[in-house]
C-alpha cells in the first residue's frame, strides 16, 4: 500500500512560518524515491513527516493503509520500530559500544538479540565490516561508521527505509558505496527507500526524483529504472 500524503502542510514557530503547503504524493511499495530541492525548500521536513518523526500541521499521512497521523504515541512507536529504518547524515553511533553492538541496538526493544544476531553479522559481512565487528566507532573510518549505521537501520528488516543526506559527510568512494547499498535494498529486497539528497547524480539513481520548490510545488521526475 506504500506511503500516501494528502494535502500535508507544516508550520513552525510563533508567528507561524510555513515550510510545507498542500503536499500530496504517493510512494509505492518497493520504490526508491529521492527528495531534492534547495536548502530550506522543506525536503528534510517532508521526510521527517513521512517517516513519522514529525507531525504535519495539517493533512494526512497513511503508511501501509494506516492513518499514522491519528495513531497514539505508543502504537506509533511500535509501528516505527517494527516497520521503519532510519539513516542520517551523521551516524549517531554509541561510542561505548562496538560496531556489532551498535547494529544490534534496535533488537533490544523487541528482545530479539538471539534471533537477529545472524542477520546482523550477515549485514556486517555484506558491507565489508566482517573483520571490524568488535571495533569501536572511534576505530572506524567515516565510511565504515556510516555503513554500521545503515546495518543498524536494516537489522530489523524494515519495510521502509528513510535516509536524510546519508552521503553528505562522506568522500566520493564511500558515498558511492552507500548509494549502492540503498539501491540494493530497493531493487533486490523490495524495500521502500525515501532519501533526501542535494547530490543531483545520486538523486537520479532513484526510480523517481521529487523536487520540492518553496515547500509547495512538487516536480516529479522519472529517474533510473
């Protein structure tokens, strides 16, 4: 059923400053969609609303046929933990935990450490981190830390993956690796991926590119098939 936004708007502060207006869009299950636009256009705000991390001021967001704007906080928290993965520009790894312990963090909420451990190790190996599972974040490069963060986002095998500038702090080679992983998630695993990026080349790697202009006009462009 995917993600559906209906006339979504968002304002901040007092007096209110409008960031998004009348946003309506549909993202099908398994699609890889990039959100682009100039700084301040509202693309990250839209991502946070679509991913349930922020509430719209008006409008409705439905995910998997459920109106998440009407969910109570407990149900929403459970839905988010079970169905969604998040990747940000800064990896937010816990310095006191090893790489594999960071990856395993989401499993604690559902007491699935034993069940998910093989999958966590498989992800680490897939991302070229097999020999670095017991290293701490400070012992990893920036690209390795970001791959750990992506593995953490994927360990619960979410239906939806939301990424906010996931390559923004990486060099070209590591950025390309991260993009390959995200593309793999969509194409090979059927995961719905929604990514904010300022990089036009990476935006075009998605199936669709949605450009936001001044928080209200959406230009929907076919990307890579």
